[in-house]
C-alpha cells in the first residue's frame, strides 16, 4: 500500500501486478528491503531477526536489547530497541513491551530459505553469541537477595516483583542459557572455544555466581527447569571432554540443585542456608561460597565430606511407599503408596507430574508397559487399574476379587503377570473404564518370567537362564 502513494494513476495496475501473492514471496521482498537500508541498519535488523528466531520464547524489549547486542544510544533501552525493531516490524508481532513469536511458516523461511541472509555465520553461531551475552548480563545483574527479601525463610508465595525489576534484562538468560549452550554445541567453532575448560566462561560463572543463579531461578519460579538444565550441562561437559576441574564443579552444582530444589523453590534465600549448611564439607560450591553462609548460625551441623549415592529424594506421599517402577524409556517413575494413590514423577527434575486417584485401599504394586504408554496398579481394594500415565486417565478397572502384591506386563504388553496368575488384557475396550470379574489362571511355575528384552528366563526377578538368539522364534511364540 505504501508503494501506491507515490505512483501515477496509470501505474496502479502495474504496481498491483508486482505485489507478491505467495507469503514466502512477501517475506523474500521484506528481506530485500532490509538489505537496501542505509548505514548499520541492515546488520542491526539481521541481529534482531536471528536472535528472535533462535530464542525459545517471546522476548521483552530489555531482553532483546541484550541478546541481540544492540547499540547503547540513549537512556531508554526499550525506546532504543523499539526504534531499531521498526525496521523488521512486519516480521514480528509487537505488544507494548514484548515481541511475540512469529508464525511457524515465517520461522521456517528465516531458518531455511533466508538463512544465509539472516544467519551469516550459521544458526549455531547465533546460539554462541546468545550464550556469551547471557553469561555477561547474568554476571552483571545476579547478586544476593536481588528482591530484598531479607528473611532466609521468606516464602515464595509472598514474593513480589519489584519495580524496576533487577532481572528484567537477564530473566530469559537465567532460564535458557544452557539450552543455547546445547544449541551451540553442534557448531564446529565450539571445539576451538575454551568455554567448558578450566577457568573458561562456564567454569568461572558457576564458581562465582551459581548460588545467585539458583536464587534467580527460584524467584522466576523455574527451579524444575534449572534441574533439567544442570542435567544437560553435566551430560555436555562429559561428552565434550571438559577438564576435570570443570566436570567436578558441574557435578557438584547439579547435586546441590537436586538435593535442595524443594527448599530453594519454597524460600529463595534457603540457597544460602540449607543448601550450604547441609552440603558435604568438601563440596566445591560450599567451599567457594563459604562467605555466604548465615553468620547467625554459630553451631553448624556435622556433615560428611562427600556426597552420598542418593541423587534426590521425591516427597509427596502421605503414607508408606510400597512399590516403585521406572518406565522402560526411563522418562518417568511411578510410586505406589499406602495413601491409596499412585504418583508419576519426572526423575530428572523431581517433579510430581500427576497423582492417580481411584483405588479405595493401599496400592501395593505398579508396573509400566514395555512401550511406556500404560501403567498398571494393584491394590488392597481387590482391583487392578490400568492407567494412561501422561493424562492420568484410568483406562480399565479389573475386579479380580483377591489381594495382589505384585504386577508386571508381559513382553507383548497383552497380559499382566501377578503373584497368583496371569490376567489377559488384550481384549481392549473403547471406554475409559471397564469392570470385569476375572479369575486369573494359576501358572504351573510361579515366579518365572521373561526379562524385558526377552534374553533371560528370570525367577523372582533374578536372571536364571540366558536364551540364545537362535531360539528367538520360540520366545516370540510364548
């Protein structure tokens, strides 16, 4: 429409014919327009576009200003950023202080067809730039008690974001910096970087700012995300053969967030109390942060010098836990309790994903199907329930009329093996709940079963007889 303002009357039809009809042609024309801008503007537009495409959520103006490395011209950062972004405003949806995400079709266009114009050094290098700027802004802004809570036990429910927010520019970086480190790991240039080496960027940040970062995650209500991030960082440092000192500090840092997630999540400043006082005396982070320990606590608990073998403690049941089971893809963990419930957990973050309610008696045993899509539980209410662990829906309720103490799926997921017999569940029902009177078939040899991979005959969960591959066809027929 802007082009029609400057044309003569007899040129209108010709201009209309030149207007692209396909959306990708429109995007291509916009890129051409950006490249024709004067002075630094094309480069600044590319910095904005590449940053927005590479980030994992919509960015506030202060976050975009930092991550896109825009020039510092004027006291009002948001006004400066908004002025620069007007050059690419057609690509982005702008709402007051936030640039929301664009359409998936535009993202594909910018990442694929226009990648050479937007990502001059490749998308991996954009992740590298973002991680560098993230570390810089976090190193500048993170400090103890950023929200001036003062009390060590100040509850997260009462925490209010101050104005101005000291985390305004670094909030995104706090939550996603390790994701960008992972995105950068595919770039060949990362191999030439000392980012994971002793004294490098990550090593120095963890040694100097780790506790402050945990406090920031707490006030951002992102502790679970932090646990997942540290798991990714530990895997990356092991994979990239980082120096032993970096691996040591990363492992120690992960233990701290795994052990004290609940306390820090409930009260942000507990990162300087419980997380320090109850960590092993030779903990790297505790040693480096000894000056942060509360001065008011004179008599300190005697702790062992090294971490125990326990990675985390999952709390939530109100009764005894009778059974636990990992899904076969190791993504979920289920627990059965005297409180008549089954809980499904994320073992990486320690979060309770769902609580399955429906049994009227203590739950004795749980088991995942081999494809990890179903979960079976048995209870003192004389029923077996089959659940969908993702949604928490009860798919079937089987009235067996007996107390069952153990349960497991067979290798084909068509039967449930119990301590008193086998229950055939292959006849599925379209309804979410099915009640049926079943009389389990008592096997001739109780306690015998095939292992999950079908490679062993097991007796009472102990491998008894290894099965050679030459008889696989016989195993499948069993």
